[in-house]
């Protein structure tokens, strides 16, 4: 999992989710990973400080680690 963030001028954080074809060739599997990323970001939304633009990039399709890794990334970046 990788992510890029920059400050924005809006009143709320904005997110984008990218899942490469190398994760899985089937669009249904990639879309599932995107949905899981969206859910993880939505759970963290009340805890996020500041107005930022975030791009979350999935490198693997391990569904059990997505929620945990998104939280770890935001924590290490000091956004929570």
C-alpha cells in the first residue's frame, strides 16, 4: 500500500483510489479492493486532521490487511 497526500484549499479531505491491473486482471476484483479502501478511509475520516488530498494506491489484493495498512499509513504520516 502506498499513498500520496498534499494540502488542499477545500473544507474537507478528498480521496482518490488507484488499483493497478497488476493487482488482478479482473475488474470485479479491482473494484472490490477500491470499495474496501473507500470503507477504510471513511472510517478514519472523523480522525483525520487538516484539509488534504489523498491518493491511495493498492499494491496487493490482500483484503485482510487493507484496513490495517490504511490506518498505519495515516498514523505514520501524522494525519490522525
